């Protein structure tokens, strides 16, 4: 075998795995596992993948990196087949992928700047990701990620533009801006540009880019420039995914979030006023410590009232060292049940959203010959095959509970 990369977790990890692919391209018989630490389940899956890789390829060298390694390196070093571990800073430097490079995990909290890299291909993907920032300066009580990613650091606008141009030249029609907390973009750069200013300059300087999409965004930090772009810029996709986490004010306070439900509802209403038909999704945690049935119902009611269509729901997962891990816990089975209930509410909202698209014309990035995602990030199933990677027009002829049915035009 040659190089194989197994990626867990967020889009930022996906972007970084492509950097690793370039840096480690000459390595043979090597399996890289890029881990996630956002939940215990993500860590379990990575450990399982490492054990499976060692069973199936006992002679391969296994290198483990990512947030889980950064937070607790000792826990990963002794797994079967693991020959080396690398921290989140080290994995991005080419010298650490030389055949005889040692293990290295430095203090991520001491990081002060990003190191821009040029990625021109995302293996097997029809849309590309561009890192715009790293790390987070906030301390939500449930979250361990700042200790895996370090403080907020922004990528200079020039490097973002160069990355976008390279990806468009490689044939990508859609780029997703990604990071740990993209709404915190810019305070460490000259002139302290905000996310909206960066997006405006990116679109102006890369006019050949057809579609730009934002990854998850904090509803407390949408700046005036970004609101104007949402209202006026057709190349910025009509899709917002909010880092909401709860629809209960008491739980939001205990999470140490920067918004309350009224703030989130105002963001949703403003987005729909400025961009009629925009799709709104959200990240939600079910069964956060101290969440009573009444408080859970507040979140469920918020989802239903605001017709949140694309939900990423996670049963709460204790992260050792976080304040929430010391709070009175909800039984695990109850967390799973509440997560399922929220997902069902999201499915019903999505069905209503899909039904409203019947008869319209959509623009779809084709991912396989018969599947893709349209402007609103609705999953699309095509009635006739199309070329993967292409951006096509299609007429919506029907819908299921999971996707639109569309005929290429």
C-alpha cells in the first residue's frame, strides 16, 4: 500500500488532511489518522479505525494527529501499530513528514499565527474548503476544542484569495469558508478586517468563483458587511448554519454562549427578510447537564417555531477538563432520545422546505452522477446522470423526506 489518510471531524480537518496528503506524498506503507475531539464518539471511532488499520495492515506505519492527539498525546501513542504522533501545529509542516521525523506535540495555546498553505485538490469531493481562521478565544463550558486548536488566528486575505484562485483553476465551482469560529475572523490582522469585509474582497478579487458558502457561524457575531452581502450578493449562497447549541435561555447561559434565544430568532428573521427563501440550519446539543424536560421542550419549540431545516444534533458528550463535565448529568439514554426528537423535528421542517421547491429551477454542484447539493444546501437526486464536479441547472420535479428530485436542464 501507499499513503492512506483517514479523516474524522470538521471541514477544517478535511482541509488539513489535504495539506498532509501533499506533505506526505512520498511515504509508503503509511496510514495517517487525523482525529477529532469534539465528542467521545468521535474519539472512539478514531481508536476503532486505528485498531482496524493495524489488523488489516500490520506492517504499515500509523501516524496519528489532530485535536484528540493534541489534547491527550499519551492516550494515542500506545495504541497498536502507532509509530508516531503529531500535534495540530506539527502536522502542517512538511519537515515533520520526513520518514525519520520524530513525534512532536507542542503547546497549541502558544500559537500566534496561521501558516497559509496552498491546496489545489480535495480527493473525491466536488466542493472545496478554504481555511480562513484557526482556534477560538471563547470558553463555552462544554467545549474542549480551544485546547486542541489554540487561540483565534486569522489567515491573511491575500492567502485566502490565492487559495480560492488555485481551487477555481482546478475546476471547483463552489468553495466553503471554514475554521473553528469564522465569525471571529480578523482582529489579529492589520486593519482588523471582519468576516464580511474579507468575504467582500474575496468575491471582488476572484470574480471567476461561481459560489461561496459559509460554514457554521456564531449568531452573535454577524457583522454589517456580511448582512449586506447576504442581502445583495448572489454568489454568496442562501444558506446559514448557526452555531445555536440550544433554544433555552437558561441552558445557553450555562453553556456560556454569547447569545440568547431572542438574539438567535432575530438573526433568523433578519436573514429571511433580507434573503427570502434562505435555508437556516443549526448545531444543537441534546441533554446538556441540568436540561430538564421543560428546558428541552424550549429548544424543541424553538426549532419548530423557527422552521430550522438542516440540523446537526449531538447528544451531549462529557469532555474531561471542561466546566460542563462537572455539572449534574442527564442519563445517556435520555440524551439520545432527545437528540432523536430534535432530528425528527428537523426532518419535518426539511420536508416542508423541500416541498416549497417543487417546480423551481435550481443550480446544483454534482457530487456523483446522480446526486449533489443546490444553493440552499438541499440534497438533490438527479433523474438523469450528470458529470461529477459540474455546476448544472435542474428543475425540481418532486421531493422525498431526505432530498429534492430534479431533472437536469
